[in-house]
C-alpha cells in the first residue's frame, strides 16, 4: 500500500527523543525505524522542559525521526523495484509531483419554584449546551444567533432579543451572577493569500439549524469565548471576548472558573519541509494517456538523500512557538490569541512531552476566571479526543488505533492514553499536569470515565489480535475492531496516581466477548455497563475496593441502552433502542426502568417502546430531561407513523417532544407530545430543511409547565394537556 503524503505526518509515531538531555537507545531506535512503539508504558513518563530552547531541541530531534520513519515506511510499503516497471492510466489520474507540506399554581411573575437545568455527568460541574435558563429567561442557539426569550409567566412569553454571532455557536453557559458565555468558532473572510483578514461578518443561513450534524461554519481551529452581562436580558452587553487556538474538545464550568481543552493533530512542519517522495515519473502519450513509470530503489534513495539534506537545513532553525504562530498567521490572518503558551515571553515550562509520544499533536488545557480574566494553561505534545472533569481534576483521553498493519504494531493493538490535570483548589485558576496512563482498548464517550475518591474508573472495549478466539465467540471484523481474527472483550479498570503517573490498581473480568459497550454509568462505588450484539447484557459492578473491582450481576434483555440515568440509588432509567433478537432489526425507541436494589439480581422492571422512532438522546445526554420533582421525562422523538393517508414518506414523518410519567410503583406512562408544526406552517422553509427547523431537540420544565424548544421557536404547554399550546414564540416572524 502506498503511503499518502499526509500519512507520514498524521499516522507516524513521534519516536525517541530527549526532553531534558536524556539519551536515546540505539537498539530501540533501530527497532522503531518503522514507526513502531514497542513500549507504550513509556508514554506515562511525561517530562517538562527547562526552557523553550530545550523544547525546540526535543522537537528537532523528533522531527528528524518522524521524517525518517515516513520515508522508511514508504520504502517498505511501496516495494520499489531494482529496475523499473510501468503502467498506463487515464489522463488526469496521476498528478504532477510536488512537495507535500505539511410558585407553580399561580404562575407568579417572580419565577417558578422549580425548573430543570442542563443534564450533566457530574453534579456541580456544568456543561455547555444549546439551551440555558435561569427559570424566567431562555437562552437558545438558533443558527448563528442566540435567541433570548422571556419565559415566565408563560402567558407573557416572547422573544426579547437576538444576539448575532460571527461564527458557529458550539454551546452556552449561564452563571449564577447573570453572565452568559457563548462558545463558538469565529468566522472570518480572507483576502489575498490569507495573510490579510477582513472584518468578521455574521453568517447568513437560509435555515437556522440547531443540530450537531448541521453544516459547520467558522474557523474550526479557533475558539472564541464571548462573555455577556445579561442582568437585563433584553439589553445584553458584551463584556469580554477571548480567542484560543486549537480544535475544541469540550468545556466545563464550576462557578466562575471555566476549564477546557483544545487540540491540533500534526504540528506543522517548517515551511518547505518535504515528507513524501513521488514514486512515479509520468510522461504523456500522443493519444492523451499518461504513462506512469515507477522509479527504481536506487532513484528513490537518491531523491531521499537530496530531500533529507534540504530538510535538515530547515529543521536546524526550527522553533515550536514560532512554528505555531506562523501556522496561525498563515491560515487565519492577523488574529491575536489569549493563549499564554503562545506569548512571546513564555518560557515553555508548562509544556509536557514523552520520549515516546503517540500521534504527533498539540493539546492545551486552559483555565479561565471569567470575573477577573486570569488564565492558566498547560500543554501536552500529543492529540486528545475526549474530556472528562471531576470536581478536582480534568482528564484528557486519546485513542491510538493500530492503523499500521505491520506485525509488531498489530500485536500491540489499540491503546487509550489518559492525562490528568489537577486543580490547585476549587477557587484557583491554576491547573497543572499531574500524570498519565495507558490502557488497552478504546472508550465509548465521556461516561466511560469517572473519578471517585481520587480513583479513575474507565470502561474500555479491547480488540486483541493476539488473543485466542474463544469457543463460539463472535469475531471482530471492522478495521476499528482490529480486523478479522481478533477477539473483542470489554472491561472496567481502576487507576490511581502513582510515582510514574496513572497506575492500574485493578480490573474486572473480561465482559461480553464479541460485543461492544453501548452505555456506561458510574455512581459512587457502583457501576453499570451495557454491551450489545444480539441482546442487551446489563452488568452491575461493585467498585468499593479499587484494587478488586468485580462484576456482581448480569441481565440479558432485548435491545440496548445507550444512555443510563440514576433515578435513585437502586433504580436506573435508560434510553436506547428495541431490537429484534433474531433479525437484529431496530424496532424503535426503548425506555426502560431497571431495579438494581440487589446488584446481583438486576431486573428490567418496566419498558416502553415508541415504534419506528429515534431520539437525539441516544447520542447526546443533554437532550435527556428528567424532572425528578414531577417524575416526568421529556425526550425529543422523531420517526415515521404508519397511519399516513398518502404514500409520501414526509407525510408520515413526525418530530415532537414526548413526555412520559415514570412511576416506580406504576410504570412508564406516555403523557402526550408537544407538536411543533405550527412553527413550520407559520413560516415555511425549504422542503429539504423543514424537519430540521421545526423539530424540538431540547426542553425545559418549570413547575407545571413544559417548554419544547426548536430552532424555529418555543412552545409552552401545561403538563395536564400537552395538546394545547398556551403560548408559542416564533424566532423568525
């Protein structure tokens, strides 16, 4: 297989280097010339740098190694001939060679006595979402606008303001002292070669999409935090904007402190570096076809020596900070950032790296006090894909798949690397790197990570190509699963902070051979894992002893649960899909209540299936709204009904907010649905967009009232009669 030009940068491993003058091992270097990380545990020993000069020296050495690794791989994979061979291909199929760069009853005006808030993983740790409320005002993302709606009393509900955002909003946060934080990718227009940037301009969208899969606008390698004073919501005032470089992972808030992570895969090579050798010489025949002739191994080595000599001159002057700043200027024009690590006077002492980095990348962890503007930042020279935050620490996780199909790498399998950053105190902006760990396998989402009493629990799916295939165990077949012949298992591990980073304390037995983890929830010293292939096994875990976590119960039911919510200490409320155990056809949206009073004998106490339906809750827990004080559950539901009077599929399509009563003594009872079609019929949009615009995907409970929120507006009803809209507000009259 021929390695594409970008593969050497994205997939190559950054090999042995010295962070503070450490020496390399020649034998290991030779073994790693193909980009194979023989000892993944060495990734745990991250080190800081004394100065930016030490950081640059480290990077230069590793740039040389990653380039060498890429050329070695190309040589091995392409199988260059000693002589030459040729083939004929159609014109245009071969490009010219070029260097690759790299009070509820009265509904009083004072506000509701009780209202729902964003569904979060950790109590006390707020998460950004599309909708936020303080009980009397609703702030919601609609396309490139933030709609501000007074919502209490219900009869007076109306839109009172709209904040245009010059980019694509990612989420909102609302503080207790009336500060609204808008997180978004800023949008800019460029002139010339991109070095000059015109003034930002708001995005004009034909339809205000409010969905994660909607077209993204904005500069996705930059994140802006705009902080507004909304003490008077109708006159929201911009207080401060902060710009940070990197692709946004996620963000958390505790009081006045925001903590988040951003990443970049593949730190840019110095301009002019060549990391790929064109393996063909092409000539054009009179008939218009191109003849591609493969170069010989001797010609490959000649070209390589020439390229490496030119590369070395550029590497000698390499500076990490200068390269990062040049990348920003080259791509985004003149745009200042608030990243302390990019400041001219920064000494690089909060950047950490390993002698054996995984994929080449640059990830920052930032802490911001939104009251006084103080910022603390640290970085790891590695990418990350997932963030989890407890009350005392922030964890980053990155999964490195076995993309290289060489024998040594295949035997190692997929690894997930975890980095822990500890808060100095709950009120301090200071955040510092503490340690790292590595586990076999990959994680599902943020709920696969959880910290309890300073112990991290992590649920992983492991595809082990070297393990013997168990009798009657299904075999993994996908590339992500490690390819045919690998045995897939699942497990939960516990990790604690030790002298060498995050060290494994214990692990459960392997669970559900051949299946995948579909849902995870940790609650104190208990845990719950759902796997699925043909039936849904729910496993209950005893995690009281971190050094001996164990499975204490198992229940098999049809379908699967992808989100698990704790009703109380002994009951789980889950949302997933019902599946025919024979045909594996998905039958509809499934809501279940599990009784785990006796963890060794869990039971599915109740279940309810909405036929041929789907919900955003299946992949986004923020859409799940459990109002415990009323025992009500609200879910955005969409699907197809079979009672349509026409043969057109769109006439049977429905998208509505469905509400259910969850009673542990009586079961699951549907209370009805809030229909949002009036928002669509009031202002039609293009045919292929209407279901996106009108369908709700968030909801709010306030005393006895329910608000369904969509991209086009808000509809409010009384919980006793969901069919009657008490008030509807359209964002786009």
